[in-house]
């Protein structure tokens, strides 16, 4: 700024992606906790593009400023470093409550803090929703509620005879009673297992949410999210999608845990964001599964990732490196054997269904990690 020239730039807004201009009546004041994380940052992008006013609360434990830095300075955007374990006051119309580490390496790093974030953080944000009459959406989770069902259903010795390798790696046994999983299956969680801080934290967060709904009339939404992947996913968070892509791009062996017969379904981030926004703006107060129903064994998934990485390299004119191998390592304790959402409710009540096939999503993701590698940040 130069006082004589009065050279204040009136064009600074052009450095931002083009946001929709909404009339004040259509513009919502939206709070996104955990908005600097993987899911949160994509949600923030969409809410900003739609023209809303967005405030992000994040303590940057697993999230990073860079994931939303492209909005810093925009008049509709605010980024606040804050831990949701402490109360926070702001006027808002909608709260997307995402703050919570989501990958096992991160949520097991400090189990007590994880459960405190789920309980105290959700309590604080529900208190805020009650005071401001904001609509509150909790991002809950899916499959972990099926774990100990399998453990308790089969005595210890059967684990060895069913599959010795699984026994060595403390595997889970048998299938869930219900597959795919609908919202009204309550599940059974091991309250003292390594994943308990996350699973039980999410369960108590749901209980709190419906407590505020039934007792205080807070307007609530609960999304039960199934495995999601996409750009900005931390490549070192130990999740299968990031591990396999990074391994394949580096020409390293793909590490399948156990025999690879366990199943998962994978949804692309843009589908999840569509689902979260649709749920928030619907009248559905019951929990809703948001996930992709295409189920893969982890071994099939490893083969698919390997093929797609090769295809992308070929399309980019990169000389094909030798084919990477798929190797087997021990299965983590409490690793669920099957997971696939029943998304009937989302289809019926939100008119939502995934639009990204796994192949389309993986291609994008491979290109993203490839670009990160090329710029030296991975
Ligand atoms: P992430 O770890 O990338 O993002 C979580 C964000 O919350 C990070 O920015 C982190 O810094 C922030 N955070 C953590 N603790 C906090 C605290 N105490 N105070 C303030 N901020 C805090 O995870 P994600 O994959 O983006 O997941 C977002 C939400 O979706 C989580 O609630 C997670 O449980 C849920 N979810 C995600 C998946 C998935 O596949 N990614 C599946 C099921 C549920
Ligand atoms: N997995 C694997 N190799 C890896 C990382 C994960 O075989 O390098 C397996 C893991 O044991 C699990 C599945 O892939 O059965 C999905 O793991 P992830 O951590 O991505 O998600 P979650 O277990 O929470 O569904």
C-alpha cells in the first residue's frame, strides 16, 4: 500500500476459485470442525464454491493449513486454530462436525485424546448448536461396529483351525451377521481393543447427538461414512488406498495384510461430499450410511491398483517399470473381515448414490500422488 498512489488492489478476489453469488437469504453461515483434514477440506471447497460463509475450526493434528490455504483471505472464509475439546462460540446456521483423527495410526497415537475429542468435542459442538439453533451434522463411522461380534461368535481355538496364518496375525473370524450393513444393525464393538478409542468414541458421539436431539430439540443429522479416498489423503496414514498407490508408483511390493480375503468398499471423496451436503439439507434425522457398494477383496484391490498405476504410467508415456509384486504381511488386530454399506436409505431419502466408479477415482488419485512425487513433496 502506498498512501500517495492509493494503490489498493480491487482485483485481489480474482485469485480465488469462482464462488457462486448467493442472496443473503440463501447464504448460510457454516462451521466445519476438522475442516483442514482430508474430508473437511473437500467439503469446505464445495461449500465455498456454493457461495456460503465458512469457518473452519481445526487444531491441525492431522489436518494442515495448506489444504485450505487457497481460501485464506477470501471474505467468505475464516480459519481458526482451535481444539474442539475446548468450548467455542460463534453464530452459525449449520455445523459439520468432523474433528477427529480418522486413520488407525493417528487415532491410536493418543487413544485418550481421541476419545476425549469424540466425547468432549462433540459435547461442545452440540452445546453450540443448542445455543445458536444451528443444524448439527456428525460424521460417524461404519464398519468398526462389527468387530467383536465375530470375535465372540467363535471360540479362540477355532481361529487356529480356520486359518493358521490368520491366527498368527490375530485375525478376525467369520462374517458379520448382517452383510451388507444397514443402519439399524447395532453391532458389537470390542471396548478394550486397539480401535476402541475411535469406535467407542463415535458410538458415544452418536448417543450424545440423539440425546441433544430428543432432550433439547437440536436439529441433528448423522452420516455413517464408509472407507473414503481421494486427493489430499495423507500418504503416510497407513490406509490401504494410499499405501498401495504410493508403493506401486515407487515400484515397491504391494503389502496385503493377511491373505487378502477381507473385503472393503471404497468411495471417492466427491461422492461423500455430495452425500454430506444432501444429508445436511434433507429432513432425515436418522443415521444414514454414505459409502460405495462395490465390494473388493483386498487382494483384488491390490491387483486393480497395480493395473491402474501401470495404465496411467503408460498413458503418460512413462516406460513401464518391472511389474511390482504383491506380498503378504501380518493382519492387524481387530481388522474387520467384511465391510460394505447398505445405502438404500441414502438412495430413498436423499436421492443420493455414488457416481464415481472405483477405477475413475483411483485414476485421479494416482495422478494426484504422481504430481506430488514430481514436485518432491511425497
Ligand atoms: P482427517 O484426520 O484427515 O481429518 C480430521 C481433522 O480433524 C484434521 O484436520 C485434524 O487436525 C482435526 N482434528 C482432530 N482432532 C481435533 C481436535 N481435537 N480439535 C480440532 N480439530 C481436530 O480425517 P478425515 O478422513 O478427513 O475424517 C473426517 C471425519 O470423517 C472424521 O470424523 C472421521 O471419523 C470421519 N470418517 C472418515 C472416514 C474416511 O474414510 N476418511 C470414514 C469414516 C468416518
Ligand atoms: N491393508 C492392507 N495393506 C495395507 C494397508 C491396509 O492389506 O498396506 C488392509 C487392512 O488390513 C484392511 C484393509 O486393507 O483389511 C483396509 O485398511 P484401511 O486401514 O485402509 O481401512 P480400515 O481397516 O479402517 O477399513
